[in-house]
């Protein structure tokens, strides 16, 4: 139980640093993804656009992409 309390305390004390680190990692992977284009990216991007259009109920000329 003490270990759980210590872990929670560590996370709360270093929340800003943890968040900045996670954002830096995501940013680095985003930059890497732009440097390595492939067709798999296009497939997932199209699936995401299709899902957004479906959720927004976009039809006809109002579709994105």
C-alpha cells in the first residue's frame, strides 16, 4: 500500500514533467512518420476520414477528403 501511495505522490509531483515528456515523444514520432511515407499511412488516414464523415453524417459535397 505504501508503494502505491509513493507512486501516486511521484506522479502528482512530476505531472508537468511527465506530460512534457509524453508530448515530446509523440512529437518525435509524428516527425518520423512524415519522413517515412508509405501506403499503410494512407489506408489508416482514409479510414479515419471515413469514420469522421460517418460520425458527422457528411454526405455528398460536404464530405472531407
